C-alpha cells in the first residue's frame, strides 16, 4: 500500500472526528533545522527524537500522550543537509522519518514515552512498517544524552518480551534533525477525512492505543 494514494475511507473514531474538525487550520512554520535536544536545567521541557515508520502516524500518536507539549515531523540520522521529502524518497540520504517530541519531564517520563513508542509500531521489521518500505521507515531512537541512551536501551530490552522476533530498533547518538516540510506537520489532524491512509492505517492504530490506555482520545 502506498500511503500517498487515496484508499476507501473507513469509519473514523467519533471522538477523533470532533477533535479533527476543531484542528483544521494551517500549521505554523517550523525551523528547517533544530539544535540537538536534551535536558536543560533552565528549561521546563526536554526533546526526544524517535522514528517508527511514517511520521504521520508517530506524530498523531505522540500528540495524544499526556505531558507532550509539541511534536514536529522531520528527518534525522542521515548525511544530507536539509533534505527534502523528494530526496528522502530516493532512499539514499541515510535519514529516517522521525518526530521531535517536546515533553514535560515532570508530567511524563522517558520510560513512559518509550513504552508508547514500542507499542505504536512493529520494532522487529528492518527498514519497513507495514506496506511502507525503505530505510527511511526504520525503527530508531536518536539519543541526545546519557539519560536518553540508558532509558532507550532499557526500554528496548523490556519491550523484547512482547515480540517473538528480535527487536531491530536502532539506538544511536543524535547527529542532526531537520524539520519536514510544512505540509507534513500536524498531518493527521488536518487530513484525517481527506486521505485514505489516515483512516485505514492511523485511526486503527490510535484506537488500539486508546483502548490500551496508552494515549488519550484527543
């Protein structure tokens, strides 16, 4: 399945539908490159870079996690400076589709964020999530400091018990992060009823995580 092609719309979760209608506005511009995230004694929030396949999906999931203040879709882990989406699709940039999660550590812990992360995608498939294939869809965590590295490694080990196949999530030091184009930002909230990929892939994923109590409805 190509996520860029329209698919027959499925029944959409009512609670999500009411929220999406309220969110139907143009997303704000985001900087093309962000400094390395990490804890700051003077800052009220921290930032974490993770990738679990299509960033439309991971963005929608983490926007519904208590304690998360902002989510930015982008690219990380590769060698091309300020890549475009078209370059990412060539599978030659080394970058993965990721999200930058800004969160309040007083409200949500790294352990909780990683629990949601491993529950929201299949971390055992190398360079693939469902029908989306290529290195840009790999499961990855790019840590900015020792605390994030330790938490990521511990979460990866803990999550393995829930999977028969080995988890292949890449855990590596953060090298870069580039915000994706504006039209990728807040994508599900703005396009849930316009793109079949949203209703066929993202909505069922949100339903599952809401039922498990890992994310809120809106």
